């Protein structure tokens, strides 16, 4: 092999390596499929009690920025807020909380 071919192969190899490193090191864009939320009780005993304020926290607030969020609390109440949500149940029961994002993705707890 002559020097020109060797140099060309080395340059293409380094460019390919740089491209792979760039893809691996750049932050990835968040996707709605990765969205989840957590329910935290304010007294941190992991028992959700009547009249206790619950905090609902989304795991990736960047992914839902500028999106329409609807929280359905499972008892007929609906909240239209962003990521900082607090709620208090006034009656005992089991409730399914649903977070809808732009009417095309939802997560249940």
C-alpha cells in the first residue's frame, strides 16, 4: 500500500471514531416513552392517608417541557398543571392516577 492510501484510511478511521464518540457523549433527547411519575407522601412513611398531601413528581421534566399535562386523580378530579402537582384525597379508597401528555401518551399508577 502506498502512503496516500494509508493516510486516507487513517483519516477515515479517525473521523469514524470521532463520530461514534460524539454520538455517545452528546446528551440524548428525551422521549415520552421514558416518562414516569412518582407519588410521595408528605410525612415520608409510605402510607398514603386520607387528608395527607401527596406530591406527584415526573422523572424527566425536560421531556414534558411545553407539553399539555393532565392529571386524572381516579376520583373524578382532573388537574391541568405542569410538573409540580400536590393533591389530597378526602375519602379512603384505591385510586388510579393517570398522567396524560398532549393527549397522545399516558402513564398510570
